[in-house]
C-alpha cells in the first residue's frame, strides 16, 4: 500500500507542476487563479514549490482548480448552446 500512496503523490505533484505552467482551459494565467503568482516564476522555482507542498495543500489546490475549470466550462456551455 505505501508504494501506491507514493505513486499517487508523484502523480499529483506532476499534475501540480503542469498546472503551474498555464491554465489548461485556455493557456492563460488569470489573476484570480491560485496558481497565478507561481506561474510567473521559472521552472526550477515551480518544481521546488511543488516538492515542498504538503499533500493537504496539493489536494486543496487541485479542488480549487477543478471548481474553477468547471465554472469556465459551464460559462462556455451557456455562451455556445
């Protein structure tokens, strides 16, 4: 079981690193996004930031990201019925 936890944590950290590049919805960096500030930093700084996040912080940020993505998708759906 511990190896599965490590693999899941590695997967989540990789997802966080990809999210720290740009918004997957439209490739921008919205000011209200929790990733906004870190996206202005270099890759090495973002890697260090991701490594230092607790599992709780990772989950919190991923939940906030998913909520935002759902909102953007809903706005797009209503704008283009």
